[in-house]
C-alpha cells in the first residue's frame, strides 16, 4: 500500500496521521520540561560532549548529574514545589 493510501485510510477512519501523533507527543514532552541555554567558548561543547560520551551519558544527562551531585553534596533540597 502506498503512503498516500495509508493516509487516506487513516483520515476516513478518524485516526491521527503520523505527523499529528508526533506533534501531540512533542507537546506533552514540552509541558514537562524547560529549556536552558548555556554559552561556552567555541569548541568547549564538543569537548564536554566527548567526555560525557566516555562516561556513557548524553551531554544533557552529564550536566544534570553534575549539578544534582553538587547540590546533594551541599545538602540542598532541590525538589521542585508542586504548582496548584
């Protein structure tokens, strides 16, 4: 079956297209996360990324673990208060 006929069949049955399903999934993910921007000297990001890969982590996971580890060592309660 061609992709056009699959999409036509989905539309007739009221099913979501792949695009709609992906969009909905991305929106749910964005509701649970925040974006931060970190500015570093050129080339530094690649060095950090390579080091994180050696540790078996993504750069995001590596930085998050470093921050949480430092906060734990300081005895800081970093739980996020629940919004009403």
